[in-house]
């Protein structure tokens, strides 16, 4: 399995409806792309204050390397990026194998 983590800092002008629409697009990926096993969306609630203004996270699980390779160029991923990327001020993407 591959874990795919996004830490997201949205632009200040982005509203709750735009964030909710992004969340929905991410959460639909397992239905749309074979090998996307799970997607979790989270809002930072750490009391430590070490999030460096990153407020949201996406935690995806791919079945294997082939699934991640299918996801990255997939038209559904490209459609998600067209909606999502303009909202983002900064992002960290981190993958690791389980």
C-alpha cells in the first residue's frame, strides 16, 4: 500500500463552500479510480500550534504503486486539480509505502 498525504493551506479568500466542494471531490476518488482504497479529510485541531498555517489534510491510501500511477494522470484527478489548485496557497505532498 501507498499512503499519500496532503497538508493544505487555503488562500484567505477561499470560503467554506469551496472547501466543502474540494472535500467532496477527494472523497469520491475511491468510487472513480480503481485502486484508491480510502480517502480521509481532516481539519487541524492540534493544540500545539505547530501546523505552520496548514489547516486541512487529505490522507489517501492506494492499493499499490500501480494504483498511484493510475491516479496521478487520471482524468478524474485532473478535474479535481482544476477545481482545487486555484484555492491553494501552499501544499505539502508526502507519500510513503506501507
